[in-house]
C-alpha cells in the first residue's frame, strides 16, 4: 500500500498519466494566454555574436532618415476621460440617464451601472481645423492647429498596470524595457553632459509602479531612465566637498576609473559595471551642466507666465514642462513628465476632480508646444499627451452613493483619446473615430503597438529591426506581427 502511494505521488507517474489529459491541454492554453510559453523556434538560424557587445550613449545612426530627435511624454496615469475632454458625442447628451443599450465591460462590477452619463462639460470647435474640444481644456484649443488628436486608441487590457505596460513597453506584462530605453539603445544621446533619458516626477509622490515607468528591463543598465527630484535641489551633491574641489576630485575620479577599468578588463561583458563606470563620468560632467539645465531663473517673465509659473495651480507642472524644454534644447533624448499615482482615475467625483486635473496641466502643456514651436524645436521634438486608457459612457457610483456630484466613470481601453504634436506628426488633424457612445474605436484604430511602431519610425527606426539579443532570443519593443506605422498620422 505504501509502495503504491509512493508511485501515485511521484513526478514520473504524474507526468506519465497526465501527458495526454485535458489538464495538460488547459495548462498549455493558460500559459499561452499569459505569454509564458517558450517562444516558437525561429526559421532563421541563430547567428552568434562574433564581436563583444559595446554599450554606450554615443550618437548612432538610425535605420533610415529621421524626423524626430527628441521626445517629451506627458503621461497621464489613471485614464483621462475622452468623453469629457476630447470626443464629443451628441448621442450621450440626447440619451443622458437612459439605460445603455449594448454590452459594457466593467473593471469594477460591484459599483457599476448601465445609466448613460452625458459629458460634464460643453464642447466647441477650435482653430482653423475646427477641432471640437471640451471647455475644460481651453489652452489646448489655442494650439488645436498644431496637434494631431487621436480618438481611436486601443489597448484592450482593462486595468491600469497591463495597459500602462502595453503603452510604454509594447506588451501588457512587467519587466520589459520602456520606449525611452529603446531609443537610447538605438540612437544614443546628443549630450554627454546630461542623462539622456530623464523622468520628472510629481512632488506629491511617484507614479503607479514607480521606477518601472523608466525601466531598462533586460537591456543594459546604461539605458535606464534617470529620475530627478521633483523639487529643488533636483539633483543632490552637484558640488564637490570643499576639500575635494578641483584637482583632488579629478585625481580621485581618475584612480577610481582605473580600478574599475582593471576589474572590467578581467571580467568582460559585465554590463552593470560598465554602466556604473559611465555614470561616474557623467556625474562629474553634470556638476556644471545639470545645475545650468535645471535653473530656470534666467527665463524671461513672459516665458514663465506662459507656462503658468505665476499661478499656484500651474506652478509645479509648468516648471516641469519648462525644464523639459530646456533639457531637449540641450540634447536630452527622452523626457517623461509624470503624475502622482494614477490621479486621472476618476471612478468617483469626476465633476470636481477632472476640472482640477485639467486646471493644473492644460496651460503648461499647451505652453510647451508653443514654446518649442517658437524656438524652432517642435519639428524635431515629439510632444505626447495621454494616458493608458479612457473612461466608460455610463455612471459608476463611488461606495454606493447616488448623489450626482459623487459619481464617476469606470475604465475603458477599447476606445480612448490622446494627442501628439511635432516630430513630423500632422497638424490640425483628427484621427479615428469611436462609436456613438465613445465606447469602442470603430474607424482607423490605433493599437498600442501601432503607436510605438509609428514613434520609432519618426526617429528613423524600423520596429522590426530594433532588437537586442538575450541568449537565444531577440527582444523587441514591438513584438506584435500586426504592428504597422500609421502613415495617416504623419505629415
């Protein structure tokens, strides 16, 4: 009896009895759904690397002529409501309070309802292009002729984390390198005195999942983004101690460099060590360059007012937008301007919370586009504004409350909006369309992988050629075989 029990519980017996059973089929299907199966063997022979890989931030040539040299991404984690900001739908006004007639996928069914909610603000046309925008973003209306408004974004991952990963890393899973890191890997940096990729975070706190928003994933560490402090001093220890200033510091760094280089020579391929060595050299050069780049005191009063630095509500975001312009002006490749947590996640109190968010960000964001344009930098700089999702056209109740000033909207990743300017994108253009309820994108759909492929194209990069070998596998930012460059978005 004991012997039989031992056989039944052995790994060999389990594999023998279940290899052709329903359980093994189900396990395989579940693993495939979560992208955990081993990759299919490639028909192309694996070519070994015959030369040691070198990782640095020196400028590199793109695959083809490029339009963009830098990018500023204003990422609105939480999901700005396209219904209330960018995508007017008369049907929602007409049927306000009625029961939604179709299927709705709720992220939070416990607080869900099927009651249609009209936009909380009015829309009107702006610019020569006649772009209809909400009264909550009046400053965006002033630059309508300079932007492309995409109304047909789609990720299909109906929660913040997977959708955020999809928009920034190409797939709805963690642990992958973000767009900024891939740009550094492919193109290097125009400056050797400042970090090539900088994240500007909110003084109220880090964004959802913190450093994953500027992660190098499995790329070498040298391509990771650098987060600077959200308040002054934005970088600590830029000044050397008094007793080390000048020649003593130079000699100390030279000695440290020699120790590290000797160790690296004995251990070739230690990418983390090589990245750390590069960071020491960068830190020394930053003592002058970073102080100047982050110091906005020399900007004109008119510039500061344009960004809203004279108003408390726009002071922080305006300062970060102005710093972002100064950074790309000095050769930084990629700048993120991030919000606290997921502050655009308006499940409740959307009628008060959404206007507050817009009041903080609308004026500085529009000023950034105008400032880059008047300095001749917009043509070569992509400016992006958007989040990882939008909102549903029906009411969500917060904690069961029924008061109309307490309601909000649940997640919607099947049809949402974002805007982009500069870097060869069209001006005064509206792309795509959602259904009559702003629920699903139905025309000229832009998937997250299409968006990333299009951005890479503007930097002169082919998303199929951009790859990094890890063992027997090539990593890519865009792995979906259906990804395409959305040529309609481009001028």
